[in-house]
C-alpha cells in the first residue's frame, strides 16, 4: 500500500471512529481523542472551524501541538469551548530547557 493511499484510508477511519464509539459497548470508546497535529493544515486555514468540526465528529479529547505558542493556547481555548478535554500537548523542548535572561 502506498503512503498516500494509507493516509486517505486512515482519514476515513478518523471520521468513523467516533460514530463506532457511540454504537459500541466498550466503556472507553466514548473517550477517543485526536492529535491536532494531524489536522495542522486545516488548523492553519481555520482554527476555530476545524476544532468545531472535530467536536461535531464526536471526539471528546484533543492533543494540541506547539505549546506554549499563541496558536496552541487558542487550540486549547477553542477545544474547551466545544466541550472537549485537553489532557496532554506536544511542546517545544526549548521552552523547557531555555530560560531567557529577562534582565536585558
């Protein structure tokens, strides 16, 4: 299978998973989340609309990326407005290992 075909097929899986979760008797299936990095192109065009579409698709949790950037903060705010949980995030390692000299 070519990578492009896999990505197209996986995209369909991302859309159908939440509907499967609602019809399943498995207790954890209603807690499925999505890494927002997989939607980075859509987010760069329309952050609020993309987050809203993710919530409408049935996702209950999201994992933003690029923390602590202004965009990641906006992702978190929008996700919470749409009733989704944010339990983790990708983050910029430099934000943890580099402390700027604020005296200069």
